[in-house]
């Protein structure tokens, strides 16, 4: 059985707290450190921001079959073209890491915070029917944060 949206939000919030705290502890300088996965922490943060932003597209475009709000784009400026196939996760991740390399830590951190606020705002609109109908998608949101937590924790420990 799929989780109710309140449980999904609880999992997301529980995983967000330590991740955002780790990012805060690293600070702007620490974002330039390379993680065990090979990304810099800044690239990892941009990656997380992208996938948080993607929830808007999934809920509005895929699940509700509605148009995205006028002018909406990902924080990197990416917007899929009409009829274009959704790129692979690796393509998205590479593009977002490249975006992070071209932007300051301050900009990446602002996007990280904004993307999370967007995520919470769209999740607040998800109905129980949507949560149940797409439970596999929603149940992966919190674990995505937790997946990256050890990389940041290792950087903090090594400082």
C-alpha cells in the first residue's frame, strides 16, 4: 500500500534536516571539496536541487497532465522542448554538475534552498489519490537525500 502524503512529507523533512545541516557546515569553501563519488559538494548540491525541481514537472506535467506555469524552468535554465524525450539521469546529472561549476557557491546554495521550497510547495498540493497512484515516485524523494548524506558527512569529518 502506498504511503499517505503526510508520511511522505515526514520522510522528506526527516532526510532534509541532516542534509541541509551538512551543507551548512561545509560552508561556501567546503562546497569546492570533492566527494567520494567524484563530484564536488557544489555539484552534488546542484544535482539535489535539480531533482527537487523535477518534482514540479512530474506532478504538474506527468501526473496531472497540465501545463507547467508560464515561465517555469529548472534553476539551471533547462527546460525540455515540447515533444523532446526526457534525457537519462546521467545526462541530467552531467548538465547540472556543469551548471554548478559555472556558478558561485552562493548561487548554488540559493538554488538548493529555493528548489527545496518548491518541492514542499508542490507536495502540499498532492492529493491522497495522487500519492497512492504514484507512491513509488513519491517514496523515493526522502531517500534521495539520505543517499547523498554519507558523501557530505565524510567531507565534514575530513576537515
